[in-house]
C-alpha cells in the first residue's frame, strides 16, 4: 500500500477504506456503522482535561425526543383556544392533572402525566430553516462551514464517560441528528445510529462461523502490526478503538438490550406499534442497561398544508409513546435518574395559511422536560395571546441545552479545544434555568 494513502485521502475516503477492510477481513458490517463520525487522532489536538462537575447531578442519563420538521406549538403544548379560528383552528384545549396547565385535545394521555413534566413554552431561536435550526438546537452553535460542533450526548460522554463498557454510550434511533454527533471530538463520543428499533443493531452477527471469524480477526491483527510499524499508533487510535468496541459488542450478552422481541407483548402495545413508539421502548431498555444518552426522532412535523389532520395523527403517536415512556420509567424506578426532554427546531406560524397549514416560525415554540429532578406540574415561559411572541421566560437553544447540562451536573464553563485550537463550551453562552429543578 502506498505510504501516503492515509495522509492524502480525505475523511470520506478513509471511512470507505475502513469499511471495505472490515467487510473483507471479518465478513461483518457492524463496524462501519459504528464508524460514523470517525476522525483520526492525527486530526485532533489535545483538549483540556475534564474538570469536576459544578454541582451534584439530579439525573444520570438523558432521553432526548426530537420532533423533526418544526412541531406546531399551538396545536400541542401551547394551545390558544380563545384566539379565534384563524389562530387556533379547530383544536380545543383540555385540562391536565396540573392546575392551570392546559394542552391540546390531541394529547389526552400526556395530560394525565403532567405532574411529571414541565412544559417549556418560551423557546425561541434565530434559525428559521430546518438544517440550521436542527443544528442550532442540538449543538448550541450556529452552523459553520469549517467545523462540526458536538451534541449534548458527546459532551456527556466526554465529561462523564460511559457506564456500560460494552454498549455504546450514545444511541440515536430513527434519524440522524444534525449537530447531535461527536463533532470535533474523538469518534468514541459519537452515537450509534439505529434506523429501525425493531431491527436492533444492523449486521451485528458475523456472516461466518466463530472459528472462521477468529481466523479473519487474527489476519486483520497481523495486517495491523505491519500498518502500525509505518504509522504512529496514536494516529489510528480512533479506528482501532472502534474496531475493538464493535467486536466486543458482537460477542456480548449486552447486545440483547437492542432486542425488542424480549419485551412482553403487552408492554410493546403500550408504547404503540410504530417506529417512534418502539424507539421510546428501546430507549428505556438502553437506559436500563446503562446507555447514557438516547435520542429518538419523530419526523413529519413540517406541516405547510393540511396541518390539523397531520398533527392529529402525529400527536396520537406522540401521546401514546411519551405517556407510556414516563409511566414505564416511573414504575421501574428509572425516572428520577433519567431526564426526558422533547424539543424541535422551531414552531409554526400562529396564523393558518391558505392551505390549511402553518409555516416556519422561529420566534416562539414549545417543548418539555420531565424526570431527572425536574419540578413537575408546571409550565415555564409564556407567549402572548396569539403565540406570536415570548413574553415571559424566554429560552434559546443554548439556554435549553444549558438547563439539560445543569440537571446532568455537567460544567458549563469547561473549555474544550477544537482541532484549530478554538475554545468551546457545552452550551456556548447559554444560561441554565435552575428553577426548573426541585
């Protein structure tokens, strides 16, 4: 092999090389799926050593529910029934178990769990396009052409580490978060992406017998010895670590955490027989097995037309899955240590358009936080009578992420340096809303 190959090829070419090598030598393709976001250690500069968290955490883990496309706040968590049909449409508000807190009639089961939740009604962003809004919400930074910023899962693993040595520390289910990966951090902080929760970890079994697999692994190690004699081992650490992690996972009993067929059929029905519902169930199983960060995506919220029918259908899926998740975590004693958050990239226009839809609206939107020390039974933030502006409790994406970090006990002032030696902190200039915690 030409000595200059790895030095002169770009990142994508290096990934393709590793993909081809692992498939050829091992007859297995779980490794390439775990190499998403890999960057060689040679591309990285030493970062600052982690400091001790600034406070005792109220949560150990996080389940991050992302509503991709821009969830309408008026038809979910911030209804305005008295604003008239041009604003409220046909959607009515219903009471919840929390005094004075109402939600959309599309969310009757979530209404019964409001004692565990804090609605966040003052979210606001400067980004009104999907890609940019998604990135800003996940990373706390606006998009730059020269750098990728880490998401909250990467920061958690960088600062606190994994709990389960075998399973990935971070998993994303049902979608790829823009700005939610390892960014400029090492690949070991990147999430494992799972397309369908029902399929488990794709290609996690060798396509050959154990003896043949071991022979191929031995051959791969022999190739590595020659390879490492020519290159500094530190420069290929990301490849070696991910390679070893993949093999360890394939042989571990912990892989069963991804197998939803081991769940009771009644529990699977509680969550809903759809991708998001089963994704939330998988999130619970992973948290139960000490995975620190799990993101589950529900797409389809880009409702420029036929908003109300689409939102009613989406809300039925959301309502069943979220209520089941909160109840299940609670009865298993996991809710107190697990922070469950829901958010989206921006809201939808308060005024219904000519296509019976709502357009992009970054000025105001909603989400929630639950469990993990959050004060339940309340709403934080307030929009005006038509939900066009936040009038109390304004919270930007960096503020939202800082509030998550506060619950996890992560230091907001710790500086980590990018490969270009630029300093970054977890939530940029975001300030945590500490009053959300008990």
